[in-house]
C-alpha cells in the first residue's frame, strides 16, 4: 500500500538490538552450542543455528509488522537493518573472546560456540559471513510478512514440518529405519537430520497439501456442516472410533522405545486431566499437585512392596483403590483449610503443602515407614489374568485404560451439574454462592477428583518403575503439569493431551532438551500468558473470559 | 436440636481443631525439650543469633514482596530470582577476581561495597526487564494470569543463570576481615552474622524512611491505595511501579551479598526457597507494610532456627533440623489460613482477593 506515513526506522533499530541480545543470550547460556549437535538438514543447518537465526528473522519480521503500511522496499530494508544489528553483539563476542578468556566467567563461551558462530572460518571472514547471513535472514523475516496468506501459510507449514521431521529424525531412524522398507526410506531421506532430498520431499508434500487444503478445505468443511444432524453424529462417533482404534494399535507402530516415552506422556496426561479439573474447571490454582501423585505412589509402594518396607504384600489391583482413596482423602484434608482462600494465596499455600509432603518423604522422621532418601524398592508389577504389565507395550494398555477413564469422567463431569457448578465458581465465587451453589462441597469435590487422578497416576508410576524415591516428587512435576494444561488450554481436554505430547514427549525424545526444559517452560508460560492465555486448544468460554479485558480485537493472522 | 446442629459452622470447627492440634503439639514439644534440657544456654544463644541473621535476610527479601504486592497486588514469584541473579553475577564477575587478586583482603570495605553495587545493579536490571516484559502488559488481566507469568519468570531466570554461569555451587571468597567473632556484652557473635544483622537493619530503616518521608514514597503509597485516583492526581503510575520494583530488587541484591557472606556459596537455585520463605515473612508481618516485613522476617528466622531444637526434638523426631523448611511452610499455611492480614497488616486478602 502506498501511503505517506514515514517509515519507523527507530523501531527497526530497537528490534534489531533486542534480537541481538536474544541471540547473544542464547549463545551464552549454551543453547546454540548444545543444539548445534542436532542436525536438522544434514550438513546445512542445525537446531542451534535455527534458534540463533530465528532471533534475527524474528527481528526482521517484527520490524515489518511494526510498519504495516510502509512500502515493500522500505520494509525489506528495515528487516535487513534489523538482521544486521542483531548480529552485532555476536560479532563483539567473537572479537572479545580472542584476548580475554571468557570461560572463566561464562562456562558456555567455549571455542566450540565461537567456531559455530563464525561458520568455522577465521575471525574476519567468519564475522563478515555472519553479518551477511544475519542481514539476509532479517530480510527474509521481513519478506514473509509481505507474502499473501495463501503463499505464506503453505510455506510456513512446510518449513515447520521440515523442522519437526528433522528434529525427530534420530528417533524415526531408531524406531523404523533398521531393516526392510524403513532402511530404504532412511537411506533416501535421512542422514544427520534430513538429507537434502528428504527436506525437499517433506517440504513439497506438506506445502502442497496445505495449499490444497487452503484452496478446497473450506468447501469440504461446508459440505460436512451441511449434512443432516444424524449423519454428523455418525461422523463424530466414527472419528472417535477411529481415534480409539489408532490408540489400540499405537504400541505396534511405535516399538518399545517410543512406547516408553508415550507411557510417560500418558502418566502426565492423567495428572493433567486431574489438575485440569482443579485449575481448568474450578479455577483453583494448585501448585502442590505433586503431593497427591506422591501419596498415590507411596501408598501403592507401602501396600504392595515385597521389600522390607512393604506392610501388606497386596497385589496391584487390590492396592489400587486404596491408593486412589488415600489421595482423595489427602485432597479433602488439604482442601479443607484452604476453602476460604482465593487466587494467589491459594497457589502459595498449595505450593507449601507440596513442599511439606516432599520434605517429609525425604526426612529421617518418616524413614522407618517410607524409606526416606532410600525410597521404597521391590514394588511388584501389575498383572491381569496371566498378562504381566512389564514391557512398555503392555503397560501402555494399563495407562491407556486409566487415561480413557479419566477422560471420560472429566468429559461427563464437565457437562454435568457439578461441572457447571465448578465453572460458575471459577467465573465468580460470590455470584456462584448467591445462586445457591454450596461452595464447600463443590470445592472439595474438585480437590478430591483432581487428587484421585493424580493418585491413580502415582500408583501406576510406582508399579511402572518398581521403586520410588522422594526426588521423583519435586515441585517441578507440579510446574510441569501446570504448564501442560496452560499450553494446551485450561479446561480443554484435547488441550491436555496436546500439551503433554509437546511438553513431556518432546523433551523425553531429545536429550539436549533436558537441560533447558525448565528454561523453555518458563519462557513458554510467559509467552502463552502474553499472547494466547487461552492455550493452543482452548475451551470456548475460557477464551471469551480471557479476552474480555482487551479493548481492541486481536490481530487476526 | 436439629436446627442447632445445622447451624454449626463445621468448617470453623475443623479449622479450630486443626489450630488447637498444632498449638498442643508445639507446647507439648517445648515442654518436653525444656524438661530434658539437651542444650546449654550457649547453644540457645547461638540459635537465636543465627535466627536473627537469617531472619534479617528474609526481612530484606520480604521487603520486595511487600512493596510490589502493595502496589500491584501480584505475588512477584520471581523475586527470589532477583535476589539470586545479583549476587551470582557479582560473585562470578567481581568477587572471585577480587578474591584472587587479593584486593578483597586489602580493602575489604571498598571491595564489599563494589560487590554490593554490582549485585544491586544486576538485580534491578533483571527485575525491571521482568516487569516490562512479563508484568506490565498484564496489568488488567485476570489475577491468576500475572501469577502464572511470575512463576514462568522465576523458572526462566533460574535456568537462564544456570546456563550462563553453570549448574555447580560457586564458592564466595572468604573475607578475612570478617573471620572470627566479636564479644558484645559477654556474648560472642560471629562477625559475619553481626555484619548481616546490622547492614540489614540499616537498609530496612533507610527504605522505610524513603517510603514514609520522601515525595516518591508518598507517590508509592498513593498508587498502592488507588492507581486510578493517583493517576488523576498527576502521578506517573508506571514510573512509580518501576521505582517500586527497583527498590525491592535493590534490597534483594544486597540481601544476596549478605547471604553469600553468611553462607559463602552461591548457586542458581539459591533464590527459590528463600524467596518463598520471604514471602511467608511478608504475609506474616502483614503484606504491604515495611515494619511488618521486618518483623515477619525476624520472627520467621527465629522460629526456623530455634524451632527444630525447641519443639520438634521434644516430640521425639529424629534429625529435626531436616524439617526446618517444614516449619517455615507450615507457618506460611497457618498464617494464610488463620490470619491472612498478618501481624501488622490491614485485611488485604479479603478486600482485594
């Protein structure tokens, strides 16, 4: 668009410098080097570089977004400048690291990092190269905003899938690429990350499909929604049946290692469903949720263990109801004192409860009963009619069953009287009380239901590992679960699953993530709250509620 | 009769029983300990002095919570990280090089001042960055939203500094001038502890005077009372909030240096637990009140230091020092349940929740 508005150069400069600081921080905290080992496109680019240049592209993109009405050429130049400036702090770093040994202060300012930054060239050439690449990346970042939507969406989708497939290439090879067809595909597509052929293939398929969907999807959707209600219902059930079938055969597709990962995700999904009731439905922010997970696990441990600490030698199935009941009881007991508390005070008190339980589990005081730091050992595996839940593939079905039960219960409760009471309470406690809702009962039921799922998860966790230690039950679990329901969308059931897959699945698959997991979570919590407080898969009413305070509409994209 | 049964406040009853049980346990334990008397007077005095030193640190950190909560009504969960970031940075970049070159021992006062200034500057920088990015855009959001970003910011900074300076425990250099102890009125006090107590109290008084006597302090109090009216009176609310954050985190930065002098180590996780405890102290004293933060901090430090030996051992609990944090957290829970307005505070919890 041709307008007379002057181009906002200051903004480009500012964004470029911010991008540069982000890139510098990423380098100095070790992200770039650690992820530098993870090739996305073999020999071309690593995840570390993607993150690094992501800062520059972001600066260019934002700079163009800040000037939506400027002329194309100006916007591109703005992006170029932003990218250029974003590389300056890195170049300063490269030159400072020569005379001064930065590693005395910053352990991650290593020769490896510096080599990576200057593309393994010498200082002068490398710096110029870095400058040039950053400028181009900034330019591209700005350029993306200028493309029309029907080109931009397939492009971004294609790139996203290349990133995902490249990221997971090691896992894909591990699971399928050792013989037969899998090996052939592997030779064709993968090397260290995707090969160039593989990249093109993935990109073309995804971009093509996306473009096709963009062109035809609207019509297909319109046709579905034009169907009579009866047929739509059948379609809905068909979708659910397909989903269940898929879940049933999943371990056969995924093989042992990935099934193990999915099992861990499953335990978090189970906890997510529970916390979703407490936080998502009832709006009670609980930061000590891990306490119930711990109580479920310890009850299971004490009741079934065949070691010295086992008291009853029960089987898994007879101990399971007791473990869940113990968690529910704990939920009610811890719930009573906080009934009159609201909002942030509740969060802090529950955090305190969680820590108390963990310290008690670790202390010598309770060690005679639950083993202190040594934990409880020799917890037997569950078995059902000759089927032992030992291998991840069989354990999967136990966890799947638990998740399905939890999902069903959550889903039915949400639409039931109780669920509507919870949501009324979440919206406004005083009004809810005035409408005749018994707050004491409703809150306690929320705590109890949430605790029940966590207890179930803990009980399965205990038999899965066959030994439990207090350090498995730290605050980070609570934060993890909270994070996954926030990312997925508070109150949304599919959101819990999506959140768990992203936040628990990905870090388990990529070992480099382990070290930066919480850094990522922290940043994710902030970014989500700033940009999409309703999560990626929001529940309708929640979305409305959270956007209430915005006076102007969100920029549609 | 039935009517009467229905009128009983069951919740109140349960809470009353809960409270009574804890009081009985504490009294029982105390009596048992006093009867057995396993410690000498000297031990008790040491416990108390250590408690005072620890408590004055809590008080300094609690100040930041109190100021920010007073103005914005958010629990600045990341405050413990402001505390950590300052002293961690100062240790890595200033204290260790000065310790190695011997500057620290030649000019201890100047060196410690430089360390404190660097720590304060870093803490303030980090806190202002956090305020700008994570809190300011959310000022009108539902209350849980800024709390969640605060939790996010807390973990973000923890692991940011872990990445930056490494995950190990870094030793803070020993200050030769602060070795040994002074004898005051027949009681030996470790020099480090004395310095911590005196410095904290001086700083607390300074900040109290700033808030109560200066024009800026007046503006802060006005904003705490009512942001909109304050803005109508010509007060730049954003600026006041920024200054509030800066004051709180500057105190936290100094507290970090004092912590390092006392415990001679720094690490990326050092801010988290003291942060929660300082929050407890702030609530205990009455959130929003500076003398309350001081009082709450000292009280919490004392109970934590004396408590395990005084009443937990009497109850026959082995290695009771392990449960020191349980005492702090239990106090947090008890205060929030039974006296959310704290010792000196007005009843904020109900008014503004």
